């Protein structure tokens, strides 16, 4: 992102709206979607960072985040979130993988049209971000505390402001 501020700005604005803007899905739920999709795409930087963001919003519950990334159907999350994550995972494979039954399942568990829309958009945007990060062979710190500290900054200031803040 630091290499090209001109392209980073609109990406960070979109991510900020999707993950931290007003929504009936909590920031933790939206970050879980981003972390899950990034994990499915094997983008280590993104799934580690967005996992840290989700954990930050979940009062540090890193075990829950890991359980979602590994096997969301058996994680201690709501049936609605499981249905939304199923849609996100299928979107990550390709939008045509999402079936009417997937949408019906999400609705049956209380997901609104906007929540389904936002889930698909988060998944699609993170597929792009994952490819952007990995395609540039982005440097990735190994220290989990780096991601925890960065998550605290972004949670407090947003993605747009944090993109110009050095850790």
C-alpha cells in the first residue's frame, strides 16, 4: 500500500466502509469474513492481520478466530454467521458457486439482503486484496504482536487513516 498511495487510497476507503462503516453486522463479524476468505485464499498476511482485527473486536478471542478459519461450521458462532461464511467461501471460489440454497439458508437464519450483499462484496474485495498482497510478494512479519498492535491502531483510527500511520 505504501508503494502506490494513489491506488491504496480507494482500496483502503472501500475496506474501511465494508469492515468498519455502519452495518447490522458487527466489525468483528465483518473482519471474520475477511479473515476467513483470506485464509481460504492462503494469503497469510491478510488472514493474519484481519484475524487480529477480528480478535481485537472479540476482546482478544484468537481461538475463536482460528476456529472460524479452520472449520467455521463447527465454530462457536451464530447460524447466521455460518451461512454468511458459506456464501463468502463460495464467492471466493467464484461467484457462480453461490447457489439459491446458500442465499435461502442465510435468510432462514436471519441475514438481511444488505448483510448478504455485504458478505459477497467483502469476499470479492478480499479476493482482489489477497491477490494484490501475494502478487507483490509482500513482506510479512512473523511476530503475532505486530498484527495485534496494528489491529489496535486500525480499530481506533480506521483503514484510511491507518494506511499512512507507520507501525
